[in-house]
């Protein structure tokens, strides 16, 4: 024995595995965004109105900001996952998880700073986030159910 390790086998010459065909029209992955965005902006307007009527302009901006945070983060996640699925379906899980980790870390930081501050809009911001999550989730569930069970 000479003590020299054998050369590793080259995998570069192997053909790529067969991948499932992409859908003919990948827009179905994001077609719900227009409707969800419209619903979110209607909620944003309602949250700002209620915040203003209950506690004034600071609460109005905070409640609207909470809804806007949820709308932007959910839209971003949808776009990243749809893009990854179109480019290479194997990227969906890692990019989706990375997106969730980043957005929930940022949301956690925003809420932690808000809770520890004396800012008068922190309760309205939290309620706006909760309202945004509940409405976005409910509308998306309704959309998917409507799409899969037939119109």
C-alpha cells in the first residue's frame, strides 16, 4: 500500500435527474395576491379608522402599520416560494424556511421593541398585526378552498 487515497469518482458526467414538468401557467401560485392585497388594504383602512376613533392619530397609524407589516411579509413569502417553485422546486423548502425565519425574527424584534417602549401605539400595533394575520389566513384559506373544491 502506498498510503495515497484513491481519486474520488467524478459525478460531473452523470445526467441530471428527471424533474417533474413545470405547470403550463405558473401564475396560479400568485393569482390570489391581488384579491388578498385588496382585502388587506380594506382592513388597513378599517384598522386605521377604528384606531383613530378609539385613541387618536397615533393608534390609527400603529394599527394600520400592524396590518401593513403582515401584508408585506405574507406577500413576500408567497412571491419567494412561488419563484423558487418555478425555478427549481427543490428550493421551495430552504428558501421558504429562510424567509419565515427572517420575517418572524424581524417581527419579533419589532414587537419586542414595541412592548418594552412607552409608545402609546404599541397596543394598536399588536392588534393590527393580529387582525392582519387572522384576515389574511382566513381569506387565503377561503381562496384555496374555493379553487380546489370548484368554483
